[in-house]
C-alpha cells in the first residue's frame, strides 16, 4: 500500500498538531470548511498552520468562481461536503489537497472521487487524490454518533459491492483488480469484527485507496449505492444509512447467484446490533417506493456500464425478498 496515494496517513489523537510538517513546501493555504467546524476548530487550525490562510465556506462555493491564484494547497476540513469541494477545487486550481475529516461518516476520506448533484441525482466525479490524510480522533470522536453509524454502513455495504464487482467482471467484462479487492475485503472484515472509531477510519481510508488503485468507485460502490442515489429523490437520510439498508437485498440475490461470502441475514444481525436501520418502518419507506428506487438504480447502473445483480429480477420476486428481509 505504500505506493498508493496518499503517501502520508496519520490516524491518531491530536493528529492535527502534526499538520504543519506536511505543509512545509507550501506558502499559502486555502481551507475548505463550514461555519460550524470553523467556529469550533478554526483558531486551533490557524495556530497549527502558521502561514497565510484563506477560508472558503462550502455554502459560498460556486464552480469556477474562486480566484485562481489564491492558494497553492487546499485543506478539506470537515465532513463529506467539505472534502468533496476540496477535491473539486484542487482540480480547478491545479494544486494539491490534504484531507482532514472531522467525522467518520463516509468512505471518501482518502479517495479521488467527489459526490456531485445534478438533476436531482448524485453521481461520482473523478478528481485528485489527497497528498495526505490527517484524521484527528480527538476531533472525530466528538462528531454526532449518527455520523459514525453512517460511516459504518458505508463500509458494511462492501459485502455487496465486492461480490457484485467480481460478478460484473464475469458477466459484463468489467475491469477487476485482485489487489484492490483484497484491500477492501480486509477493511470490511476489520469493521465487522471491531466497532472502534480508529478501526472504522482506517477501513475508510483503505477503501479510498482501493478506489484510487482502480481509478473508479467500483470496488466500493455497487447497486446498493445506486439505490441510495435513487432514494435521494425523496429522502434526506444519511447516505451511509441508505447504502447499508439496501445491502441485504443485494446480498440475498448475490447469494442466490453463489457470489457472496456473506449472508443477508448475517449482515442484518450485525446492522441491528450496531443500531443501523433494518426495516422499512425505520427508513420511513413504503415497499412500492423502494421498488421504484430499485428501478431508478438499475437505470443508473446501466448508464454507468455496470452490471447489477438485481437486473432482470421482476417486481414480484423483489417484493417477496423485501417482505422476507425488511
């Protein structure tokens, strides 16, 4: 893994204090964040950076509207949206960026993929890898517990995405990389065994590294992610909770195809133990709406040229599986 960006990864309490050495080659810093994080940690960050710094709030960001010569390194300091804007801005300005997550809510901490919204849907846009990840557990442990729960869901869903990726290789000729597969598989196993924040953050970073290895989100994103993107049309729920919720459905049919090491019922037990939603009621979701989300997800997968384990399954079978699992 040493050859895969980011070259510098720090996951520890008070990791923020070690940021200054990473910034040695740079003169001016642009920090992408939000008002809450800046208000809570802005003074501390400025004390560590000790050089010229410009703050950019994600609420003010507009594509292409930022001064081109404002900084020579970007800090993404905050949650998923702050990191996504930092990735996009690094591409626009042609400069390096550093990932400083403040919550373990998603697997984009170390990836080169940003989530972008268009026409009511979210899709992944290829950007730049971070040169470093500075994950300060002292800060991340103070985030709302529900964010960690979402991050857990975004790793547990790899039980589906990995199996579907292998199936897509055989049924759709999709590119496949054994090394990336095993990196994500190991990350998934670690989170299944251990619910600690440190283990989760390291698993998320490895998931991001695997996406960089193959140049796409495919190792970590399958039909369960497409279902979540379809849910975004009517739901304000956290992405990680949505992808986790859709995973047992995919696992059930992957198991029917003989392509998964994990059973849907086993994953549901882990999800229930961790506090993740496992029923339609918990997700405020009607069966017919869920099936409509699946239809939209299949269209997303088709447009992306990705194989879906749910393709060709009629609504009757889907309804039976939903009733059985949820």
